C-alpha cells in the first residue's frame, strides 16, 4: 500500500492519476490544506501524478524519484527496497576533517554516481575525510551545476537516481568517507518548478537575484518551512548523508522570531540524536556574521560551520595580483594575516566593493576555528570566472604549493575543489542544459553580456548550452599519473598527512594562531604551536627568523635549510617556494 499526501490549500479537489488505473480522489484531512489517500494498487516503481481541480498532471512535490525529469510523472519509491551495507557507520564529525568538493557530472567522463564510486580510492589515498557533492536535486535536462534544481526530494536521474546516490553514499561510508550534500533553499530553477501551482511557496514581497523569494514568513509559510526542513531531513535520513551545505543563506528572506535556519539546525541536531551519529550543516553566507555559527543556546542560529570567502579572497588576491571586483580590498600580506587570525577582513570594517561597512567581529577567544571553511578554490570562485580557469593556470607550482600549505595548516576546516590536488589543467566552466529554447538563449546572452562589460570578447566566453563546455570541464584522470601534476598530488598528500598526524594543526583555538610577515621582503609565516608554515613570494631566496629554538623542516616544495647561529635560528626558502617546519625543544 502506498500513502499519498500533498499540501494544496487552494484546491477544491485533488486527484491522483496513474497509467492504467482509474483516477482517484484524495481526501482532505489533518493539517489545513492537506490531502491524503492510501492506495493498495500503487507500488514501488509505479508512475503517478496529481491533478488539481481537474487540471493537467503535476509531479508530486515530495517525490524521491523523477525518472523522466521534473516535467514528467513521479514514480513511487520505497526506501526500504535498497539494501545498505553501512550499518556499522557511526558518522564522522566535521572538526578535524578535510572536505573535498566535487560535481558528479564532471568528476568523471560518465558523470554518474556509479562512476564516482570508482574514483573514491583516490580520495582515500589523498587523505580527505568528507566528500561534498554539488546539488543533485532533479533539474531539467542532463547537464548543469545543480543550482537550478526544482525537485528538492529527488536525486537527478541522469546521475543515477535515488538508488545511484545511495550506492555512492554506501561506498563512501565503506571507505570511511562522510558525505555532505549541497542543498538550495533560497530559490528554485527557472524551468520545471511546479510548486506555485500547489500553494504559496514563493512571495513577491521580497526579491532575490533569482526572482521572487521563498515564502519563509508570510501566510502559509509554516508549511513552506516544513517542506524545506523535511526535505533536508529526508536527504540525511533516507539517503544516509552526514551533512548539508546550505547555499547562499543570506538570500533567505525571513523576519519571523525564530529564523528558518535556527529551525533547520535544531531539526538536524535532533535527527542526529535519533540516529546516533553526528549530523551537521554548513552555510554559505555573505554576511560575515558569527551569529550564523553561534550555538542556539548562546543566541545564534546553530549552524555548525560556514564558508569563509574573505580568506579565499585574501589568499587569491595576494598570490595572483588580481584586484578587480570583490578583490579590491584584498591583496596584501596584512589582509591575509588578518583572515588567518581573525577569520574575516570585513568584520565591521569598510568594504570598498560594497560601499559600506560590513560584517561583525568573531570572538576568537571563544569561537573554534573549525567552524569556518578555508579554501583556495571552490566551484563558484572557478566557475564564475569568464573562462572557468583554475588558479593552477595563473600561478607557478611553488606558489600553488604555498597556497595549499596555508589552507591545509590553517586553523580552519580545509576544503579542496576536485582536481585541485594535482593542479588540474582542465577548466571548470559554467554550463546548463535548459530544455526551453528561449531560456537557453537568454542564459547564453546574459553570460556573454556580463563578461563583455568587463572587456571580454563574446567569442572567448564559453557557450553554457554547448556540450563542448561540459566536456571541457571534466577532469582528466590521466594527469595525476604524470608530471608535473604527480608532484603536486604528492605534496597535497604530505600536507594532509601532517595535519592528520599532528594535533597542533587542528587546534581549534583561534587566539593561539599567529602570523609574521615582511611585506617588502615578500615572505609570510603562519605559527601553529611549534609548527611554522613559511611562504616566499619573492623572486629571490628569503631568510626567515625562527626564534631561538632549533628547528627541522618537515616538508618543503623546493629545498629549504635550517641554520642556527648566534642571532637565532633561520629558515631559508628558495624563490617562490614554501616549507613546513617544526621547532624543537
């Protein structure tokens, strides 16, 4: 027997339509606006749709299976039909972890969950602990970043559907890897979104970069919030995921006394208690507000961690010299030192890019560093560039190695973007597969116009709708086996092993982090207990003071030497090189 239920508060009638079966009416009951029906004739694998007031068939908003995409019928999916092998899995906490962000469609040539399984041993050998999947909620077409999802409970069928996602999660857990899923609550895609036909899921009282805002505080918002919370819990419970990354939470318009994010974090914590394993949420937030990751009992929203774009901007601008757009306030060693010790540059300070003061200070005496993610690259910072060029196309190997060392010995939770670990030469470009020709053309023209305003020729901007753009963005798995990529991969493995081996490198106390630097000489040194991560940006060798203690080099990109003289110990680095050293008692 299958239980059908749907929220359609404005409908006078709701029917279920299924091939080869008579139309049956659902009955109102329970909470206002809800309709229900138990059907003995509908089983796992059967297709169905809802009809409101005799209208056209619509997919179930809570469908876990959309075999022909968001515009087609839903298919009954019984989660109990899948056989899990991860019964011994008890989760993996985020503190102390290393995250690897990947996109299923371009991680492999096949672009499927099952193909990704065949590359998991690479991630285990690399030493990462958490795999973060870009969104897999069903969207129209085959290819896309996933941020145009419209079926927030269903795994994208071209990737392998719900069973494929479960196989991937099961395989990750078998290898000791936790799995995080990127979910999008701030908007739905521009095509295939049928939620407005069911109820007031959106409101025109606020507007976002994607149009009308999700209705989190108006009439009917109780059910809208429940829909989003229940969707999040379904990914964690039914697909055995370990955490969720919440996209652009600063675009969630919400003026209720209990914010949606607080409600969500509480629900996730309670589910973790029920399941007996740590579950967590990670926010992408442009607010620079520590209250996002402050525990609820201390007056915060209770999200467990958040991305730290200021650290990325400080590192990227310093290494590349780029100062356009939001990089305008960054680029000096002092700004990088500030983000390493105080999390954000903009913590109430003036933002030239925004034309106003921005952010709030982090109490580094109380807030643990693992609540903030540090990264050299991510899908946005690569894919939103005109040609999707990675930082490996901009920097020499020694500076790439230095950037990796700062990320992986930082006081934050490190995150890598797929292929970064070997300096992938393949770009990661913006691509779509909109089935509506008018929408596809609008996206294509909009992308070209955006970058033409910054001086790019239209012919140089990849066509988002072209299959060639997707193909160009796929990783080349022959690269990590050959020079020069193999050397960088070895370096990443070494750094992650150091982080895992030495507790001082995962010490969460931000107040214990120090940075010394010489802007004119071009060197910077990160202090973590007895460990020193040193980076020389100059074209000449640099000699860095290490104090009076003796020291040893644990890892270096180019040969580095320790000298002890009457004036103390020094570390000498080759031009544009890096090393990790340890003071000896």
